[in-house]
C-alpha cells in the first residue's frame, strides 16, 4: 500500500478518537481512552496498534475477555487475556463486560482484508436434518431473538421470557408455548441438542439455545423484525389475543 496508512477511528458513546500508525492506543479505566471508573474494569485492558500493514487489538488485561465482531455480528472472535487479533473489516465492534456493565466500541478503518457478504441461499438437494417451520413458528423464534437482532455483535443479551414474547406478538401464553414446543420438537428430531428443558437446565436454557441456533443459521435476521409489529398490530386490531 502506497502513501501513509489510514488512521483507525474509534467511537465510544458518541466520543470520537483517531489513532494513527506508529502510536499505541490503550483502553481501560485509564489510558488514551478512559472508559469508566468501574472497579471491575482493568486500568489497562486493551491496546490497539498498527503492525504488518494491519490494525491489531490486544487484550492486555488479566481477567476479562473481549469480543471482536464485524458490524453485522456474523464473524466473531473472543480474545482472552494475552490474545490479539487483526481488525480485518471496515467496521468492527469491540464488546466486553465488566461487572454488570456492557461496553461497546465501534472501530472504522480503510485498512481491511475482508468484506462481509451475505449471499442468497441457493436451493438444491435437501440436506439431511434440514427443517421447515411455519410462519407462526418463525414468529415465535423471532420474538425471542429480537433483543439479539437489535444489538448485533453485542455482549450478553437478556432474552425475553415466554410471557414477554407472547405479549410482543399479541398472543396468549398458551399459544406461544405450544409454538415453542413444536419448534423445539422439530429441532430435536433434526439433531439439535439442548432445545428441551430438563430439571437441571430449565426453560431459559432452551430459549438461549434456540436463539443461538436461529442466529448462527440465519433462520431469522434483522430484516424480519418488522414482522413482529405487523403480527402485533393484526392481533390488536382484532381486539383479542390470538
């Protein structure tokens, strides 16, 4: 690459920072970006620098991990203490937790190696284990996955309870649970583990496993979110919960 290397731009809660090659930018309770006076956060947690024609982020803390993702949350890397990774996308997110607080930083650079491309699914021969869901079953999944879809690449997301998801759709809890049971039955028959609650792993665990599966397989995406409003509006206009 000829000429000077492009800078890295960091956005944290509306505050903008510019990092230029030849400098080491530190992030933590203190440093170039002093995030927060949070006792659970390391004073020096992350370091960003330009090495071998790429921007790199290093976890220089002793206890916390950080998640590096592309803007859409399709590609993720978890950096344990001592680990580092190159910033290979034009827009990336750094997400980490310290105590009960989740932090998110946006990184923008023109020095990239990859571009995230969502390719359309090509129809072909049926794969063993492929699953077909009804529209109402997909709506049940979508209602559970909504917080994660609205915060792609984010940290831990508090999933809605079944009652909250049912209310979001304008359904009765009985109908929602029936749809959820049908979804989990289909997934279990297709070989997806962990989607049925047990005495040790209850309903919240199966909701988490279901959402993880739905997001990783693109069963539901952010493009589907308007369907929630349509369904809720349809049921509200009818004057009763379905």
